[in-house]
């Protein structure tokens, strides 16, 4: 996971999608992106 600067100098996690048809990879990416969304929400609250 890498952090990206977005508006106002805050650092947020980038979402990743490989555009795969493999359901296992798709599910893993969806779970990872869900965790990143939660982390970004927490970061937003504390910025």
C-alpha cells in the first residue's frame, strides 16, 4: 500500500484494481480497498 498526497497535503491510500476476471483476486482487491477506505476515513477525521 502506498500513500498519496491529496488536497491540502494530507496523505491517503490509493485504491488498486487489476481488472481481473479471477474471483479470488477480485475479492482480495475489494477487501483491501475496503480497508483502505476505512483508513482514509480515519485519516480524514484526524487531518
